[in-house]
């Protein structure tokens, strides 16, 4: 019993020491980190695009509200942060200019009111057009610390189909304003909201019951939107099927 | 003569009536074969034999009868041992031993992939790839070792003598030359000097016929054959000659009594091929190792299976995890490493003239604790050589070494010149033509072994014997026969003015002495007085006691008045003086030990290996050689020696007092198993003399019963059953018979017993080094498994992927693991006892404890550190990682938030994950640097051992370069999903690498400081 007890004790001490050494090295490593900005950002040189509601395929029956309720509910939840009441606390920034504030210890947040999305804000039409069969999809660009897109970035969506699809953009032309850049990170920029673009698919009668594949890209800037491997980089593809 | 020769082989009483023994293994037939030879024809009269075979001893068989017998008995050839078809050999390589583990792994992988494919839309290919790689590894390694062994067997085949044998038979009164295969029982055959005996024959008539039975009995001296039955034992009697032995000289006629597999030789060959051999020690070790590994794998697998169920994974997922963990425990590279290590050693041994037929046998010599060695041809040169001479009342020693480097004696004495003249003239042996370029000792001689010995001795000392014979023309000769026991010839003298004839004579010393009235001392004839006779007797006894065959020599000048020039000497009706001769001296011959043998035996002894001599030769000769080579070491006595020294009867000597013993075959057969065990256990120095092939087998079995790992060396057919039964049979490449080479696992290409020592050394070294290789390879298993375990338990992104694991096991770990096979021994491995196969395992729990529990854990921590560093520096702090797995691996989540609020697409974060895999991989390489350095030694500090292993240093650079290549080569991101690392990430594992080195140096320091202490008991593998 004693010898096996001894070896157990040895292993206990050994692993305790090993754990201690691991903690020490981890602690040393964590000391080298900046709390506001990650050491390396080369793996996120360019932001990805995602849509809300979060689904690869949005398919619903426009005449049955229970059918699309999950989508509209999702959008309402998502837009809580953009409520005008919340956003009014934030600052107004210069349109078309970067909001550089590297020196300030507390970064100000530029306001992006939900109402900017008009028909797609869910304020006037709480079904976001789903009831009419003209669904709104909100496109958002990933937050990347320090990212300053060159040029004038805007979202452009195309349907992968012969006949062109009528698409309406909010804000107009799908513009992503430069004033929302750069982002300074969760720590100092806690209330930051990224700019959104809502696209409303104005589906015609013939488009109903037909699956629409739509691809949206960020254009007009240096942001990548045609990466071979990463299909979410600067673009997003989704399918919409509206039935009656 | 000088031999205390007595009867020997067991007498058979039953007639073997049944047809060729069936090869039913382990059954009655094998026991039957282990019994002695059932020949009775030697006791019958010639007429009876003729009647039995319906033949005639003058006319031979009729052609019709011969044809009938041929159909009945089949051809007169040995059934070749059932050769394993090539594909079976190949399959054995593919599915044997270690491969089973890999096959199981591969099948589990395919199973896991099948489950995934059936349940998921987009199954990860990892399990499929892993299965394919595992299969490929087994197949490639299998092919490799198959070709390796095929190469050895090709060398084997080149030994085979493919010339068909011919035989001269008399059928219907006519002599016909036929193929030896067509000889049938009852055939009357004629053999002459130089022929190979075509079957077992009962001699009908003989003229000076001598046969060399050494391949059958191990007796190096040719024996004469005559029609008379001289012994009850068929192997001893003079009137039977045996299949495949050689007729040295003379002619003989005989009736064939046995053919093919029914011959004595055939029975031995059948016995040999019927013997089943056990597993090699290394195969047992690998089996043990597989048990341990499987145990660990199943334990881990089941534990985490239960844990996965508890954590709420689905059954199917848990099963996939279970399989994954079990497979992760399979050391993919180890099979290849072990094979390459063994092959390297086999190559090294082949360079030192040990050809290994079976790769696994490489290690067996290292574990050997007992060597049973045949005498003739293995320990001795299998060549009669003049060893001593007695003249001028003094014993002189001749040089018996193979290269004539030994001591010489005074050659200026006139007596010596006379002795040399007699020995040269009264000698019928002569060198075969066309060998003038060869050194004298290497030349072939036509003639009897003792005469050849004399011829070579004289040729060496006194120049050309032929020229001497030409100068002294032979005018008459009486050849040696067993009634006279002397040989005599009369020559003209070389002095042309001297018309006297010279009579020279040699023979059994006591017979020669009787013919003499004077003796030559210092070149002068003196009357033979009692004192000189006494002195002669002492010398004769002494030389006889050395196991040597002694011959006496005398001469006289025949008086010219009685025997004038042209006198017609009549050798049949002797019309000249054969007494009143002048005695010159004695010469004694022995088959001397090979020069390197005593040293080799000494080395074996200091390596704790018991060397037993097992020979068919006579006890006195055997004992003399045993003493000569150190098998019976100086100062050790047998029971008989003690009895002689104390002058008491043998029965009063306590057998325990005698360390050495010489056991006669006849005694051996009466021993019970317990008595046998007792002898083998209590005597350290044993010589078995007059043993039959069956008894050799029994001796080997006896040693094995006591737990010894037995090596048997031998060259004759009589050794082959023992060679086969032994854990490792070692046959002689030059002098060995085909049957013995077939039965053996290893072949000494230079017939030198000393090569065995090399084999032992290499075998022990490779065992130690394999331990090191395995310890090294197994260590990296832990950093390979733990990532997966943490992935399951803590739901973190996978730290190390399948591809990177394979890159370690089959890539970076390979060369360093193999390089450990080149490591030199830590201490003198030839000074320690052979390993105990029950205690000293190749892989034991202490090795696992060190490799898995200690070093492996440090390595795993090093890998995880690198993993956390990369993720943290990219924005994912450790706190964020726990539980992130589901979102992390979800393709549709393209905005996963890190600790800084940045959002990542699936592809972006996967690149970080794969960078982590690369960094984990590089970290393992870095900690494996330290691991290979600490694995160099098991006890010594690396500072004592040094870094002289160039292959290992190359290995260190190679693995680093390979790791850098895999990380930085463009295109690797697509091919293997490995990404370039920032230089600083290479250094993450450095502190841990350093820790491993320091930790193990301290451990080994404690180990050396307290031999037998706790550290040694718990950690010395």
C-alpha cells in the first residue's frame, strides 16, 4: 500500500507543479497582451458579412404569420440595440468621415437609429414586409478593430437568376457610412453599434413559390468580397422562398 | 588407440514397418521419430538381407523388380520440408504481431467514418484519411519486411547444391550409372572414394573403404566400412553406410536397405521439419506491449465514453469519440520504427558475417542464456591437424592455429628430420592438383584425415613432400589394415651412392614399439631400455589423455647384403625384416579448436551465458576440446577428475562438488526428466558426448524447460532437429549442411563461433535501443490524445488535428526514433547477465509511467500553452474558449465574437485553429528534441553518454527542418491545412523542453545515486 501511495503522492506533486508551471507561463503570456487590441489581427484583414434573420434559407408562407413569426421576432430582438431611444444617447458624427479618436480614453459611439431602416425598421410594419411577401433582410458587417474601409463602401445585392430582382436598400444605396469606423474594441467602445443595411426583396407575383438565391457584396471599397475559400468574406449568399 | 571409446547410441528394437512418417505434428509420429533408428539389417547375414529384398548380391535387382520397388517406395529423395508459399509469408508479414494493432485501428477508423457518413450530411474526412494512412503504413511496412527476409532467403538459396546426384548400381549383373533418385531398396550399389552414399546401404564387400559420418554423428574422423557386424547399434556398426555421408577412400559394394525419407538422414530431416517452434522472444515482447497499449487505449476510451454520455453527447457521438480515442492511442510510426531498427541491426550483423533469416531473430541472441554448441566444425576447425610430437624423449607442441601464428618448436634436431621423413614417405595422402597458389593449409588433400594432417604438417615444416617422395622412390608398400595396425613402405634412398633400402613404418604406437629394438635420441640410435619405454608410455598416455589420436613412427636402413638393389619385396608374403627397427617418435593429431573460440567462450561466460557442448564425438576428445576452448574452465573438475585426484571411487564423490561434468549419451538415455533438470541446473559447465540427434533435441528441450532461452549452433544434419527446436538455431554457412541451414534462424557466413558473440552484443544492444525508441515514440502519444480529450470535455476548439498527428507519428518522429537504434551501449552489455524473459520486459509499466504519465504530460502542457498563446494573441482569451466549440465548428456562424469584440467568419477562425494545430505540432517537435536526448540513456547522464550519435543529430535537424517545411512551404495551407507560424510561437514550448531535460537528468541522477532505491523501482524502464 505504502509504495503505491508514494507514487500517487509523487504524481499529485508532479502534476501540481506542472499545473503551476503552466499557470506561470500563461500568466506571463497574458501580461504581454494589450487589453484593448489583440496582438495580431492579420487573420481578420477584412470583415465578413452576415444576415439577419440568421438562416441560410428563409422560407415562409406569407399568408400565415405563425410561419414567419420566428424571422420577424428575431429581427425585432436584433434591432433592440438600435432603438431610437437607445441611440439618442449616442453622438452624432460627421457623415463621410472616419471617427478617429485614438487619443481619447473613452470612445464616443456614433448613433445609428433603427428608424433609418424605414420600411425595414419594423417600426411602421412590424412584419418587416414578410406579410406582403416582400421580406426585409438586414445585412451587417463584422466588427474588426481598427478597420477603416477605403472608398465609399456600399452593399449591392444581386439575384442569381435571369430576370433581375427588384431590391430596395435602406439606408439609400446600401451605404455603410465611414463615420462608424474605426471600431475600438469591446473594452473602450462598449456601446458601439455597427452600421446596418436592410435590403427588401420586392418579389413580383412570378417570384412567389420560386426559390430566390441572392448574393450581397460590399462594394466600392478596398474590402475583399471575392475570396475563393472564404465565402463569407465581404459577401453573403442566402436563399428566399416565399409561398402563398 | 588413445580413446576410451565405448558403445553409445541407443539400440533400437523395433522395425519401422510403416511407410514414411506422416507429418502430423505433435502426435505419435513425432514421438516415434524422436526414438532411435530402427535398422536391423546389420544384424542379418547377407543372404537374409538378399532374401528380404529379393535381390542378389552379385547380379543385383532385376530391372522389373527395381521398377516395381520404385513405384512402391517412391523416389530416393528427401521430401523437401513443406515450404510456405510466398503469399502466406507475405500475409504473415501483413497480419502478424504489431500489424494487428494497426489493422484494428484502421478498421475502427472506417467504422467511425461509416457511422459519420450515415448520420451526418457532410462528414469530416479525418477518420477516412486516418484509416487509409494506417492501412498504407501496415502494407508498406509489411512489404518492406517481406522483401528484407526474401533477400536473406535468396542468399540462402545460393548455398544449395543443385547438381543431381549419380549412383552406380548393378542391375541384372550390369553396372549402370543412374540418377540417385531412382535407387530403390535392394539395389546393389558400388561406391568409391569421393562418392556420396546414395542411400542407407548394408555393406556386402569393401576394400579399404572409409566413410565420413561427420554430418550425421559429428565424428570428424573417417571410419572404415566392412561387411562384418561389429555393433548392435546400426549407427555404430561397420557394415552400414548412410545416405548423404561421403565415402572418403576405398571402394565398397552394398545392398540398399532404406531410401528417401526412411533413411537415417531422412528421419532426422522429417523430425526437423515436423518440429514446431515457439515464438521468438521479441515477438512475445511485442505481444506484451500490444496488451499494455490496448489496455491503456480501452481504459481511456471507455472512461471518456462514459464521460461523454454524462456530458450529454449523443450515443453516436460518444461512440465516435470512443473510437477516436482508441485509434489515437495507436502509435502509427512504431511498427515502421521497430522494423527499420531490426533491419538495421540485421544489416550490421550481416556485415559481421551473421546472416539473419528471420528479422525477429535479431534480438533473440541478445536474450540467449544458454548456448548448446556442436563441437565439430563449430568449435573446431573440422580438420585433423598434428598437435603434438614426441621425440628426443620430449613432447613438442606443433602449431595448430589456422593462420600458423602459434608457437613453433626446435626443427633442427636430426630426430625430427627422420620423423619428418618417415611421416612424409609412409603416407599415401597427396595434394590434389592445381592448388599451388593456395596456402598449404587450405589445399585439398586426397586421402585419409590423419595422413592429410601429417602431409600438411610436413609440407609446412620441411618443404615439398612430393619432391622428397620423388627422390626416395617407393618400391613396396603394405597399406594400413585393422589386423596389422601399421602401414609400411620401402623406399630407395636419395643418396645415389647408397644402395640400401629405407624401410619406414607408422601405426598404433604400442604395435610400432613392439617392432623396435632401438630408439633414436638426438639423432643417435640407442638401445631401447626400460626407462625409455616408460617415458614412451607416459608420453603416449598423456597425448591420449588430451583426446588426440597418436601414431608411432619408426624406420630402418635395410642391410645391403640381405636386400641388394633390385630385391623383390613381396608385401603379401612378407619376405623382409619388420622387427629390430629404430623407433623415432610419436605424432598426435586432433581436430583443433578454432583460434577465436576460447576468447568467444570467455566472453559468453562473462555475459552470463552458459555454454554447453553437445557432440556426437567421444567423451575424451570432447572433454579435451572443451578444456581447450574453456567450456570446462581451468581449475574446474568433473566427478571423475575429483575421484582420480582423491583416489576414491567415483560413487563416493559428491556430485555437487563438481561444477563441470561430461555426460555420455548412453547415460543420458537412462536419465529421468528430473535428473536431467538437476544436471542442467547444478552444473555450470556441461559436455554431452556421444549424443544422437534425438538426444540433442532432448537437451535443448530440457534447457528450455528450465526457462532458458537457448541458442544452438551446429552444422551437421544431426544438429538440425535441435537447431529447429532452439529459440535461435545458428548454422554454419560454409561447412553446414543444407538441412541444418534450412532449420536455422541465423547463419554464420564465416563458420566462426566468435561471430555469435557479435550477435549477442548486437541483440542486447537492439533490445536496449528498442526500449529507448519505444519510450520516445510513445511519449508523443499523450500530447496527441489530450487535445481530443479536452475538446470533448471542455468544448474548446480542437487543438491538434488528425493530419498533424500523422505528421508527427509518420514524419518528424521517425528519424529520431530510428536514430536511437544507433545509440551505443551505456555500459558494457557483455558484462551483465542475460535478461530474464519473465521479468525484464521490452515495455513495462515503468516505461509507460514515464512516457505517458510524466514526460508526455509535460509535452501536452507545452502544446496547450502554444495553443492558448496563439488563440489569445489572435483575440480569443482562454476564458472565451471554454464551451465555444459548438459555435466555433458551426459553418453557418460567420460572426463569432472574440474577447475583444471582433467578429470572425467560419473560415477566418478555422485558419486560426489550423495555425494552432501547426503550433501544437511544432511544440511537440520542440519538446521531442529534449525527449530524444533524454531517451538516449536510461541510467547515465547525457553528459556521460555524449552526443556522438551522428544519426541522432541529423534526426534533430531533420525533424526541425521538416516541421519548418510543413509550416512555411507555400501551398501547405491547401494541402495539409498547416499555416506559417510567427517566429515567437516556436519558442512557446522551449521552457517545457528545458523542463523535460532537467527533470529527467535529475531523475537519472537520483537513479544513479541510490541504486535499487525508490526512483529506480518506480522509474527505471
